[in-house]
């Protein structure tokens, strides 16, 4: 019984040692060499900015509408003698279009007739008043004679009363005649107002340009009927000055605090790839808008367009310049993020990286995380402690540095050991090795029998 137990233990030990050896052999045969990805510290310009999208807009746009309804009969001529159309240059007072004025001509004639009728009514009222005044004079003299005689045998009481009544009636009729004259004057004023309105409506049938500029939109065609109700229909859109343009940019509420009037701005448009345009922030509109719970503010960017290359309503890719650094050392952000494994650090620095004592290498390790947490803040002008790694034979060693401004890809960096052209590590890569066939010596081998030699050829063959 004891011999059987010893045999079992013996074979278990043999299998354990064999399995461990096989695992070590496989791991060793499958290990591939590791190399470091590196890049050089460069010297250049760094720009920290906020990116946004906007639309190129004319600085001042006049929307020309119609105040009367009617049929568009024809268009006018621009300063070059061509029919008004898209892109036409017009001067102030240039006729843009004619609206059918037949209805308004008839209304004008009717208003003129009403004014003349009112004036005739005034003349009649004046004549009536003179007649009433004459009657009042006659009644007044009769009444005076009646008063001298008084009720007597020569003048009966009834006649006396009749003269008195006639006098009072004539006096009242004069007052009525004077009121009729006032009414006639009011009627003239009313009809003259209607005449002025009819004349103005007739004048509205001729659409004129209120300013000098360029027509960027024509919204009607000949034969189209425009209807003016509560809102005046828009006929033409005129840009007053295309040599100065604006870019209306939607800026997220998280970034609007970094925008200020006068701030430099660069932008590109898809129409001119590779060309950069410059401008500055002119105004920040306070009427924010919300789209899908995202609050944005419209920022007006003013830019010069003396060349005339920028066209209205182009889409612009805008960069608001927050900070700029010229002629500084730049390191990729990947070099500041990367942290090596302990066995990749040079032996003389391993204990320092692992030891929390206040050594230089420990300082690097302690500040690395805080530097990585803060390095992407574009508006932070302070320098932060950072660590970069350089090759030291087949290992890497830390170099103390101070990280400054970043644009999200590159970071300004400086320090005693940081120089232009310094090769820094950004990561590791596994070198591709030639695939080989791995044979496990502990695997059972399949023995194949030797094949028989081919039979000799027949005689004479």
C-alpha cells in the first residue's frame, strides 16, 4: 500500500515539473521583442483656440418688401443698364420693379373727385350762409319796428309774436349755416387725406431701392402676384456693403465665458481650401437659444472682404484664439500621458519611482497624475509639473519638465533637461517577428513508417 502511494506521488511530481517546463518553453518561444515609439521635441508656434461653426453673413442687409398687393409687371434696370436680377448693383432710388397700378389709379381718381365734391359743398355752404345772414338782417329790422309799435291797435299781439319768432329763427339759421361751413371744411380735409393715401398707394406700385448695394436675393418673378396683408411680402434682399462681412458663430455656453469683443479669430471656408481668413469678435448676442438641451450663444465676428472672395451664407470653420506661444518647445500630449511599466524603467530609477521619499524621481511620480489631469485646460497660462521619458539603452528614464499651454495635440514644455530634438517616448510597440513553428518536446510524436521504394522499371522499358 505504501509503495502504491509513493508511485502516485512520484508521477504527480514528474507531471508537475514537466508541465511547468513546457509552459516556460512555450512562453519563451512566443515572447516577442518590445521597442519604444519615440518622437522629437520640436520648436514652433502653439495656438490655443476654441473651435466652432458659423455662417458668413453680410454686415447690413435690407429686406425690400411691397406695401400694396398686385401683379408684378416688370423689373427695372441696375446701374449697368441690365435687368434687375441676382447680383445686380443698384443705387439709392433705383427702380427695382413695377406692380400693376390699375386699381390704385382708379382709387386715386375717385379720391380726387371726392375732394372736388367736398370743395363744391363748401362753396354752397358759404352761399347759403350769406343768404341766411340776409334773412337775419330782414328779420332783425322787422323785429325792431315791431318793438317800437308794441302790441297795440296798429299791431296785433299775434303779429308782434310772429316778428319776434322770425327774428330768432333767422338768427338760428345763421348759426346752422356757419356749422355747415365747418362741416364742409372737415369733409374737404377728410377727402384730401384719402387722396393723399391713394397717391401714396399708387406710388408704392413702383418698388425702389432704399440704399446703394448689391441684390443678393430676388424672391419674385414677373407675373407673380404679391399680397400685402399683416406682413409686407419680401421682394428683394439687398446687401448694403459686401466689403465687410460677418460670421455668425454658435458658441456653446461652456466656452462663451472665454470669448470677448476684439478677440482675434481665424476661419476657413470649404470654397477656398487651404486659405485662412482673419477677423475679430464684434459682438456677443445675449439672446441664447436651446437645441436638444444645449444652450448656445451667437457671436458676431467681423472680417474684411475687400477682395470680394467671401460670399454670403458660406459655412465657416472658426477658431477663436485664446492664447498664442511663438518659438517654444513642443511635445506631443502622448509623451506626457505615457507611463512605463516598472521593468521598463532603468534600474537606478526604479526604486525612486516606487519609493515615496522626496527624491527627484519620486517628485516626478507624485506630480505626474496632477499634470495629466490639468494639461488639457487650454486657458491655463501657468506651467505645471510634468514628466517625460527618454530612452536609456534598452530602458527609459524620467526627465523633469514644466508643461504650459496646449492645443489638444501638442503642449508647450520647458525644463533644464528639455532641448530641441530631444527624443521622447510616446508608447511601446511590439516588433513583428518571423513566424516560427513551435514544437513542444513533451507532446507525443507521431512516427510514420518509411515508404517502400518504387518498383524497378520493367525490362526494355
